């Protein structure tokens, strides 16, 4: 199915106005759970859009809500009002969040009373639209919706005209998503209507979403995966979603999977571990696919999932700047071990040398660069950072190291920021982490949580520090890594045991947080050092 629209509002309006027997949304964050019809979702969204159009003069409107009915209505309404939804990360520190709100020039925030109570330190704007109270009011006074009900009974073109649904804006700003900030300050990624519509079309062309598809949506709306893949795509392509407010609420997630016959479970390996450790095989009887992204999946974890749940574990790759999907593994011939799949339709790829920035031959490992209709147009109010990653020929320089093989499968070696230059050699942290996990994780056990981080070293430029949640025999580990053929330069020189490795709400390891912990430990002399000649 091809969507004939140039604006997210027009595309979403067309999709929700179509007749369909499939319910678009079931909210497990509300008592019930609450089942919402297409007609009701559209009706409430256009009603709120009318209010926003009349009362909010700013182009960008902030949204601070979890996945669910209110979050869907808020995003739809902002699109229908011809404005830009900006889903804000409510778990950020107040000072960082305040900077992002100011940078995006947000004057109004749509939220719920529960969110304001829970995140009282969040830098709320003076203008707050409390959506839960508004929904209760409409439930008690449904006659307030009469005008919208009548307009929605009209044919598409007329109802669209009277409800003032935008139709033209292919290259203009559709939304702003902020990067995770795992290794630096969050950047505002400006995505156009074309970016999001193209990526949703690319996802649909994978051919995975049949008539029985039901998707569990529990990733944050401020996460590009949660916004595009778990919200925009299913609403555009008539894929029912069942929402749970948080990926950490495994109990509610398991209940939703079991009762709603979920076929698609989205997540990051970090979040998916909770389902594996707390679920039972019978909980996943309806599940066809586990779709993972945002961080690398160890092959042992994929095998463990497929044996436990009797479903396909598929890994994809993407970035906030690519709306987010770039590639995806498919079952059978569309899968290659260690790969993140083939490129999406219309996406081009090349690699460049990390230092000279010269183009490399196909198949050679270097910094991955992509070009296509889903690539963003630039960072918010930051020409310098934009020019660093977008070339004049529209290539996006990702900062990820990898290569494309002869069969067009994409392989990721890691972030450039997650390499250390030691003795003139580029040393990949993620490869080392994988080797250590193999040694520390016994068959059938839950995967060990650890991370390798580079620290300044006077002699070699950098030294590697292993941060782990479990007690380990460090000299013995170093010995085994050496016996397994890991180069001496690649073997960590120090280890730090902590209670819990910090994780971002997006499911990624908080590298900045880990580095800060190492710095504090260095000052307190709590690191275990292993003096070597390398």
C-alpha cells in the first residue's frame, strides 16, 4: 500500500478515516485496559487540533507523555493543527531538559497530571495543556464533539477542508527528536514529512506486517524507534498497537502479549532481557518476531530468545537522524549472522576512511555514510554540527564503523566514539565486550552486564577499563582473553565493579555516566589495576 500524501497530517487523517475492522489502539496504561476505535481516536485528535490551532501561536508544541491513548492523541492533534510535535525526554536532568526546551522554542507542553506529579523537577512551561482532564471533560459532555462528528461524516476532501487538515509540506519540519546523549549532549534532529513518510513506507515494504499483525508499543515517544516504528508506522498502515507506558514494566508487557495475542515485540537488548528472565514460554505463544535495535545483540542472546520463545529474533539498524530505520534482517534468506540486515529501499551506503575521510572500496571497513529519502536535513540551530555530518552531496556521515558485504548485508563494528586509539591502533570496545561476555556468561545464564571504556593514558594515549556488575577474577580473565587470541592492546588494564551500570531511557548504556563513575573511582583509588607492559 502506497500512501498518497505529502504531509503527516494528511497521511494520518486518510488512514484513520478509512473503514477497517482492526482497532488501532489498546492502552494497558489505563484501567480496563482501554480499547479505542479508529473513529474515536480521529474524533478526539481533530477536536484537540482545533483547540491548539486557535490557542497556541508557537509552531512547536512539546509533548511529555508515555506511550498510550493520550500520547497518540497529542501527536495526531499537533500534526492535524499544522504544528510540530516535539516529544520531550522527561527523564533528563532539569538543566539539560530546560536547554532543549529553550532551543526548540517550546512555549506549550501537552502532558497529564500524573506526569507532572511524577516529574516535579521537570522544567515545565507556563502554558500547560493537561490532556487527561480534557479527556474526562469530553467523556462527561460528548455533545461538545458534535461539530467534529458531523464534519467527519463528509467525504474525505470535504471533511479535510472543514477541519483544516494540512496537505502540503513534504520537505518542511515535521518533528524534532533529540538524540539519546549517550556519549555527548543531546542534539535536536529535524525530520521532514518526507523523512518520516519514507521510512514508514520502507518498513512496510519489508512485508512482515500481515493481517494478524499486532504490535506491542512500549518504547518512549521521545525515542525515534518509539515515535516512528511503534506509533507513526502502525497508525499509517493500519497495524493495531497495544501500548504499555514503559519498557521496564515487564509484568504489564507480558500480560499484554498474552491477552492481546501480540505478534511483534519491539525493544533493545537491554529491555528485552527483562522479558526473557521473567516470562514463560507460554507467554510468547502468539509472538512471531522480536525486533531489536539501538544497541548490538550478541548472537548467544538471539539464539537464547529463539529457543525460549519459538519466534524469529530480527535485528535492525538505524539512527535518530535516519528517521530511524536504515537496514533490517528478515527471516530465512534475508538473514546473515552478525549482520543488521540489508539496506532499506532507496538507501545508498558507502564507507570513508576514519582519518583521511577518503572514499573506500565496497566491502572495506570504515565510517558508514548513508543517503536516501529518510535522511534528516540538519540539527536544530546548529549549522556547525550539521556541516560536520552532512556533505554537499547529501551523504550523512554517521560516526559508526562498519561495511557492506557483496550481498548488500550491513555489518556494524561500533561507534567511532567507542574505539580507542592505543599505540596507533584503532581498538573496538564492543568487540572486546563480546569476547568478555562469552567467557563470563555460562550457557543458559542471563547475559553479563558490562562495558569497556577508554581512559587517557600518558604512555599509550588511552587505556581500557572494564566496568562490570559482577565480581570477577581479573587476572584470570586477562589470561583467558590472551589465550583466546585477543591482542594485548585490546585487553583491559583495569576493572571497576559497580552495583548497576547506568542505562538511558532509550535502552542504551549511558557512556557519559559510566565515564563519570570511572573518574570518581580513579580519584577514590577504587579501580583494580593490572600493571602490564602493553
